[in-house]
């Protein structure tokens, strides 16, 4: 630590402070999620984050549609888009399986980094972005997150059901999404 005298100007540009725009925005999102969780409860916080996720999903979907010059995609392409968008923002998702009924994706690294720990409401961002994109291509999606890094698992596992079932409608584990287009 430098010896500082009263009235002396300090050059702060070269201080060892772990702060850049990425760290700042991750900490800001964690603080917003934590404040909401503490003030209004987990359900309301998750709902607020879900609204943000839906809007981001809309914007991301439009970017992929424009880039690929298409409005609807095959299931495999949708899965590839979900993995790619997470890669672009710092996640490490991969496709476990895709068939006519279900997609399963796994993730080794959360885009929010350590800031996601004990902030499960942030997982609604993934659920809603994925739900928005999948339901617009497929007409419907039901998503559950049985394993998440935020809750202390070593990975995330995202199960995306592609066909409606009473099991999903009546389950609190699943969140349903319907086409917006």
C-alpha cells in the first residue's frame, strides 16, 4: 500500500482493483436479484427476472432470424442456437439430446459466473430466453431446471418439453411457454 500524505494526489488508474464492465454488470445483476429476493420474495423476484428474460429472448430471436434469414427453425437448429447464444455470453452449454418430444441441454459454466450462486431467480433468465425462442419455433415449450449451478450443483441441466402434457401444466417444476408469433 502506497504511503499517502494529506493533500497529495493519488494515481488510482494503476491500482489493483478487480473491476471491469463484465464484473460490474454481473455484480449489478446479482444485487438486483438479491434485493428482489429479499424484499419481495423468491416468486416475485423470479417473475421480474422472467419478464427481462422474455424481452431478451425476443431480441435474441430476432438477431438469429435476421442473421439466418428465416423465422422458424428445426428442433436441432433451435438447440444449436440456444447453445450458441449461451456461448456468446460466457456459458458452456452443450446438447445432451434432441428428439421430437424433448431437448436436454447441460451447462458447465454460468454466464453470471460466481454471482449466480444462491441467486436461483437468475435462472429464470435462462428459462425465459429459452422458452421464448423454443415456443416461437415449436409453438410450445415446457422447461424445468432440475439441476442448477445457482443451487450448488456442479452444472445446469435444462429439460425442454416440446409437446403439451397435463404433467407439465400441473407441475410446479415446469414453466410453460406459448408461441408469441
